[in-house]
């Protein structure tokens, strides 16, 4: 009886936390547009929303990372995007989280490595899709995207390490 | 110090940098220089010709020159002179635009 209640409680808690984190992701997507990274090169953004998935991976909650990331992509596509943008972000987002999880399995990688691997995968997959769907010219944009992924991946890793220290007590299941 | 880089992180960064170098070299390999030059004025095609035959094209406000496989805006009476400052172009999909005089030069 008590155990069942406890199970229910932790389920409710995790549902709440995942929904709050998903909403955080979507709000981060808006905050990102306020940072003028597009001035450096068009199409580049920080990827603040990824810090949430990264944090969950740091905590070892792989199921949560996949859940929150997929929910974020679907919701932001429904709210702001189109079917076309959904294709792009779903492929790239899923691939990058998969790579993050694979890299995180190795014990000798910290959040910095996980984040950079995910960011580079995201940009490379997106360029690859654009290469096949749109036109061949986007290939010339790949070097800029990769170098920006390394930098933004590093920044996001630092942010999520800092935030995860504060949230450790709340997010432990 | 909050950041402790581990061995795996260094490997990830090295792989990412390798990917960067690979993509840069891919770009250089696939870079094609253009062949055709098209000059538009007021959205009308005024001139179309090879990049490798040196000529000068006189427009109502501009002077376009093709020389040594490169094309550039030699003269323009516009105020900002952005088209002249763009310099020489030679690669596919590059263009020079003179907005005040509605002139577009593109290489393909």
C-alpha cells in the first residue's frame, strides 16, 4: 500500500518535472531569438534548449532526456514551425540525443564532450538533410556550422554543469 | 574550477575538429569556378556571355568589366559605391548588386 502510494507519487513527480522541463525548453527557444548570434553567421543559434536534455543525461535519466527532447521538438513545431521544419528538427534532434547517450555511456567523457558531440551531430545531420532535400550549395556552410557547434556545445555544457549543481536535489528521482 | 576535461572530452573535440577540417577540404574540392556571366538592369537581361572573354559592358549608369576570368563593376554613378567596392567575383553563385541603379551581375 505504502509502496504503491510512493510509486504513484514519484510518477506524478516525474510527470510534473518533465512537463516543466519541456516548457523550459520551449521558452529557451524564444529567449535564444533575443541573443543576436545570427549576426555572426545566419542560421546559427546557441541551442539553450539542449541544456535541459544534457542535464538529464548528466543525471543519468536517459528516458527523460529522450522524452523531453521529443516533446519539445513536436510542441515547438506545432506552435511555431511547419511540417517541413518538423522533419528537420526531429531528425537532427533525435540523432543528436542518440549520439549524446552513446557518448555518455563512456565513463571518461564529461558533460563538455557529450554536449559538443551532440551539437556537432545536430548541425551535421541538418546540413545533410538540407543537402539532399534543398540544394547542394548548403555543403559550403558546413564548416561554419561545425565550428559554431563546437563553441556553442562548450557554452551549453558549462551552463548545464552550473545549473545541474543547483538542481541536483530537485531532480533526483 | 568547475570544468574538468577528461580524456574522452579531448577525443570528442579532436574528432569534431577533424570533421571541421574534412568539411573545409570538401568545400575546396567541390568549389567550381563559374563560366557564364549575366548582367541584369531593371530586371531585364542586358548581357550574357562567357567569363573568359574580356569585354566591357556599358549600362546607363554603370560600367561592368570582365577581365582574366573575373568580373567586376568598374564604374558606377551611385552614391554608396557598394557595387564597386564588392571587387572581383569569379565563383559560381556569386553576385554583385548595385541597388540604386537596379543592376545585378551574377556568375553561374
